[in-house]
């Protein structure tokens, strides 16, 4: 649903999924994605958005981290957010936002329950728009989160809390009618109460360039520098510990889209990712620190066909080549393909 009324707009979407496995029936599951929101504006210079979403689906963990799960684990993610802007029609805009996120896992396993997660985030920022082709933003963002069942104790579970502060700098620039640049730089710091190995301080960001080369050909180029961290509780012969994986990745991606006709389109993409892997295990009796590196190249080809306005059919193929070094790095060669059909009631 997408329904405007007055100065407001209400929208919502529901997707239902049924996943079946050929040889591992234990992982068969049903899931959904629900999202809804309200865009609002006043007669003066105030506007904003209120949104909510919920997702339920099968969760898969890296076997090098949490180990192979022989039972099904279903992950549920819920979020609620709001953004208010003041000064929309002026050169400067003040933007305030808040968000709550909750993650729960269904499997009764201490390794999985340690991933249950709660987080509250708030930010305040200023945007400067001297022209329709240039938009510069600067924002302060703070987060507080907790893993309520991070570690089992003789009396129950011990929670791990963290605080995070970020400074976000964003730029949107359109040098011409066929080209645009998007830049995001974030300087952040995260501190944990228990899993201090996960403490992080550094710069991350993303740069994307879109170029409409011709009326039918569009090119996309992006570079991303990001750090993702994960941690979970472990036990060696009854001695509690914490295992931490810190991943730093640099990713360069190229993508081309060709509109062969009004109903047929093709796309091709090439991406290269360089990941640095570090593992630290907080256990004085069984130290097991390790490191590694992985370089991953991915080639994708796809096509889609819209025979009528309310239907879309398409297929994709993908080839992955990964070379690893060190204790944590691993090699991989894989090919995959898939086809899909989409039908829309309008």
C-alpha cells in the first residue's frame, strides 16, 4: 500500500516466504517481512518520518565462529524509528532521529542466545543545501546496546552492555544531469563492558558514483571501507571465555546495467573484497589467538523481462573465487544460479 492524503503519505509492505531444503529438512522454515511508515509535513517547515519493521527468517552462522548448528535457528528482528526535520524549504535543515532495534533467536543454545541483542540510537545533525545539486550533512550519533544473555552464570545469564559514539559526514553532489556522487565518512568509537576485545575506534565510509552513460546504459562504481565485529561466549572444559572476531574489509565494486528494450534488461557486476581477520580468545588457560586474510572476487550476470506491467521474470548467475592466508583464511570456489518471478497487484 502507498497512499498519500493531504500533506502526508502512508505506506506498507508485507512479504511471506516459504523455504524448503532438498536434503536438510530440519532447516525448512517459513518467514516474513513487514514494514510500514508515515511521511508527514506541516504547513510550516517541519516534516519527518515514522517507520516500523519486522523480519523473521532462518539464521546461518559462520562455522568458524559459532560452529555448525544441527538444529534450526530462526532469527526475529524488529525496529522502530522516527525522524523529524526542521527547515525543509530553507538552505539549512536540522534533523533529529531516534531508533530502537531488537534481535531474538529461537534456538535454546547458549552460543545462540548470546546473540540476542537490544539497541537504542539517537542522532542530531545539520544539513546544508546551497543548490539542488549539492547537499552536505554533519551529524552526531550515539548508541547504547546490550546482549542480555551474553554469558551463562551459575545463577542465570550475565549481560554485556556497550556505548558507541559516531560523527557522520555526508555529501551528495550532482555534477551533471547524468552523474551523481554520494560520500559518507564516519569516525566512531565503541566500548564494551565485558567483551573488551570488541572495542573499536576508527574511520569507515562509502563512496558511490552513478553515471548514466547513454539512455540505455548506466554504470555504478563504489568503494566501501567497513569494520564488522562479532563476539560470543565459549567454554573450555568448564572454564568460561569469550571469542572475538574482528573483520576489516575494503570492497571495490563495478556494475553495468543495459536496457535492451522497454521490457528486457541485462546487468553485469564485478566486485573485489579484501578482508583482514583477527581472533582473540579471552581465556588465560587456553589462549588461541589467530589471524588471517581473505581476498574475494565475485562476478555476476543477470537478465530480467517484464512481459506485462504487473509481472517480472529474471535469472542470475554468480561465480566466486576466494583465496585465503593465515590461520583464519580459507579458499573457496563456487558457482550459483537462480531464477525468480514477481507478480504485483496494482
